[in-house]
């Protein structure tokens, strides 16, 4: 059962706010070779079940064409990721 208010959304993208203020953001992103090589590498390097944390970190710190994703370490607290099934 979903608790909270839908702030915006459609079938693919949505933002839902829970009663405790947590935002659950769902998006579909298309990544194209050449244009998005850095992002494709980031997604492929994400640890199992850790993609949301990797994306959250990239949103906070940015990622550029010169980023070396393979050498980055992702300190993930899986209990704090807020993964919803």
C-alpha cells in the first residue's frame, strides 16, 4: 500500500512523498553510446542492488567525461538506501 502524496507522475516517472517526508523518485533514463559513455560506465560499475546509491552519489558530486568509474569506491550502507520492493 502506498502512503503519501503523488507530487507528479505518469506511468514511467513519478515522485511520491511519504508521510515522513521521504521522496520516492522513479524515472526511466535512456543512455546512448558516445553521448553518455561516462554514465553507462557508472551504471555498469554499480554493485549489485547498489544502483540507487551510486546514482544518488553522482547527483551529489557530479560525474564528468574524465571520471574514472572503475577506480571509484562506493561506500554503501544498504540498510540506509531505502530500497523498496
